[in-house]
C-alpha cells in the first residue's frame, strides 16, 4: 500500500520538519565552513544531495516497508558484493579504500551496509520470534553482522564498523534475545580487545592515545581535537556570528566541513545555537522511539530500533569526539556534514521510520 489519505494522517510531521530544519542549518554551516578555503561547489553539491535524498525519502514512503523486507536478503547480498568490490577497485583516500568512483560522484558502500544490515537482521529475527532466546539465533545474527563488520574494518573504517555493534545488540534486545547470551558476547569482545589493538593501524592507535592526552602530539594527531575544543569553547553563549568564527575562517580547524562541522556550529552559533540543534536531533529520536514503541508489527519495531539506534549514536559520537569526550573515529554529523552517501542514507532511513509510523494502524 502506498501513500494514501488514510495512512498520511499518521505522517509524523515533527520528524519531517525537524529533518528539514537540520538540513537548512547544515547548508548555512557548510557555507561558512567552506567559504574561504574550500571550493564553493561543495555547498551546491550538498544541495543536490539533499534534493536527491528527499526524493528517496518520499519514494520510500510510497512502498510499504514490508515489501522492502521481502528483498532484504538480496539487498544484503548486493551490499556484500560492493563491500568486496571497494577493496579491489575502491578509490584510495588517506590510506583507506571506502569509495567507488562512479564518475559524477563517489559511492560509499559502508553507508549502504547500514540499511542492508538493519533490514536483513529485522527479517531474520522477526521470522524467529519465540526462538530468538536460543543460542542458535544469536549465531545466525553473528553470521550476518560479522562479515559486514570485518569488510568495513579492512577498508579501514573503524568508526562505521564499530557503529554496527550497538545496532546489532539493540535489535537483538528488542527481539527478546537471552541476556546471558548477549553478556557472554560482550565479555568475549572485551577479552579480545588486546588482540584487536594489534590489528589497528598506527594512525588509529594514535587517535586513541591523543584522546587520553591530545598534548602528546599537539601539532600532529592531537591538532584537530585541540583546535576543535578551542573553537567550541570560544563560541561562548551566543557565538561569534555566522561567517565570523576565527578558528573556522582562518583555517585553523581541519575537516570542519565533514567530521568536525559541529565545531563551526559551536563557535559561530554559541552554546544556545548548538543546544537548539541538539534539541532538533532529540525531537527526531524521541518521535522515533514513540514509533518504535507503538508499532505492533515485530518487523517494523525491529527496523525502527535499528534506525533510531544508528541515528542517535551518530549524533552522540560525532558531538562527543568534537568536544573531546570521545576518541576521533571518523563519524559524520547526520544531515549536516558534507557527503552524499551519508546524507542520502540518513534521509532514506528517516523515510523508513516515517513509513513504519504511517502504517501502524494497519496491524
């Protein structure tokens, strides 16, 4: 069933207009972040990605999420193909192979992996219902999640790979998995940390070390986080004004149009501006939780759990690493950071969440 008058009554306007508000703020902040030292066409390109993403959002609304579930395993398999392909022919940036060059734009398969894994796990767990508490169901989930995790880690993209872990656990918890089994996996993961440390690249280890003390390498690995904290702190209560941030406009802050764009918000819009932005994010998360709780369909509830967990974690991790509360792991700020793959993926997932909310009375 598509977008009809009946189900349109349940269209969550708060989520939709909060999303539009954040997108508008994002364009303003991106313009400021790129006005002097980056090509201005990145703002134009971002507006194009926003337009494409909104078209995808409305396209998703017209298709019942139940129909998407029918092809969830196909979507998962296609994503696995792209994750392998990017390791072979992917465009290298900073030692990472995360993008496939498609001419006019670069495609990042790890972004598609978020959608594919959420739908595949929802399809798998929803079909098992009462059997989820058994150890076999947990093993099945790991068979879906681990290959994606490993391939993304190889790229390497530690931040995105780690994001998949809490998403998987949240969906298992919602499905009714045995808590003893989940805790056993957690303790095994903690026990494997020393081994995983040796698998990290040198720059990844350095990021973790400078998180503890940025001053051990103030002009190298610790430079970005030091400048980010200066930018956020110097904004004060009301900020320095749009296009007036010194750390931003004088090019002291690297990656200010992508991973560290929240620093520009803090410097130019101040604590109050940053707080308003965070409240807009919280509105989306809150309404998403309401949809998750009120959906009687187990599949819809699982998908909503995955989407809300992913969205909220991205916001928390990005802002946390910007202000020095979390290590830098390369997670973008949803709907604001520059990047087509991430932006379109987020808008598709918001469309899925709205889709579930609209169809609640049908179950």
